[in-house]
C-alpha cells in the first residue's frame, strides 16, 4: 500500500510542481519517487510496529473477564486457574490450526 501511495503522491507532486515552486524554502522538485515510497511504506508500518507486542484484543478481553469474575467472587481462584488453562489451550489450538493450514497450502518454509 505504501508503494502505491508513494507512486501516486509522486504523480500528484509532479503535476502540481509549478504551483509548489512558489513556496520559498521548500524544494519539492528534489523529492524523488524513492523518497516518497520510503516515506509511505514507513508511515503505513508505524502503527503495526508500535502494536507488535500487544496480544489480540479477544484474548485480553477473556483475561479481563476471568479477573472480574474472580474478583467479584463468581469463581474461586482454582476455577480461575482452570479458565486460564482452557484459554491458553484454545489460543495454542488456534495458532496450531493456522500454522497447519498454511503448511497445507504449501506456504511452509519446508516445501
């Protein structure tokens, strides 16, 4: 997406270059297509980079629900441990299933 927007913005800047030359102190003519592509690729990857270590929102919601239930007395500490264990099993199962699906399609690094 960043490459497409970079190429598109280079075309827009090229079309508007005569108007943009009226701004003193800014030389839009020196911007090459590679500058714009690099800028937009970095811009589109900035938010995912910041969120790279955050768990899935569904997992966080499930953990918060277990904590709320335990703190309100709806479940005991041992029942909460069982819920955490079941949650971890479901997460691992989904990771395993998604990994086996990609290897079944032939996208594994072993093929």
